[in-house]
């Protein structure tokens, strides 16, 4: 499966790639066919097996290929950047940050069922997203109000990724594993979890699969 509109673009490029081949311009055709292969790589959107258990939060992004992985887990508070939209004063959250390589799937998934209650786009720089770029880089916050409290997802652009796409709007009801958005050509995605309600089930260095990997489980959840 591919992101909507990708097959149309590929069809146009295939037509353009065949024409120079017929007239003997093999190098031009080779370049165009290579571009088609890259498009198919970047815009793939595979099906996922969404966990059915109650009280779990799943990874919103892939971090599986090359350097892609969960590379930062930290405690955040109300005064940290964008956290006032997710946390209450005195409340703490856990930020699980996943670095996506340019070869990972770029479509993000909803980590927990609920309602989209707020979104906030923040313009910024396009520094390499493997560093501490939460403050400086372009980013987009999506806040989901679940039965367990607010959970935030932050899409962060990087040096290569220069377009953040959001599939949902305020007021939308979403289910765990639904498509949330995408970042063109990799970058970083953070999920913010209520610290007092959930037990973290992942560690730094782990390679999550969006919509499938369980990041945290509700404390005292028996299912």
C-alpha cells in the first residue's frame, strides 16, 4: 500500500521514463526509473496489526532501518516546550522520542483512541533531527484526549524532511492505529504519555513499528 496519490505520480513518471527509452536515451530512463523506485520507498504505507488490548499506547512512528530507533526517553513537565497543551500544572509526562531514517515508513499512527482536541504548528529550523531539536526545528503538535488522559504526538521536521502533513483535525474521533499524518523523508516523532498512569515498556535503542509496538501499558491494567 502507498500514500494516497502516490500511484498517480508513479504512473506519470513511468510514462515519462518509457518515452526516452524508446528513443535510445537510456541514461534519462535510468534516472527516471530510479526516481520511481525512491518514490515507492518513501511513500509506502503498509498495513499494520493493531494490538487489541485495552489500556495500551502504541508507537506512533517507525524507527527500524539503519539509525532509526527510540533514541531518547525522558521525563517532561508542564513548563517544558509545548507541554502546557498536554499536561496539567504539577503533572509529569514521559517523552518517547523516535528517530526515523529516510528509509523508514513515514506515515505516523494514532497511539491511543480518543478525540483530537488540539493541534499546533510551530515554524522553525531544519537541523539534523538526530540531535536535541525539540526546541528549534519545525514541529506539529497533535493532542488526543483519551479515557486515560491527554496524550500528545509531536511531528518534528529535520534536515531532509521539510514537509509535515497532518491527516486529522480538531474534533475528529480516532482509533488506535489510525493514520495520523506523515513527515516527508524521515525525521523525528515524540509521544508524550501521562507518567503516573502508565508503565513504560520500551527502552532506548529499541526499534518500534508504528501502530504495532506497545510503548506503555496502563498501571494495574489486567488485560
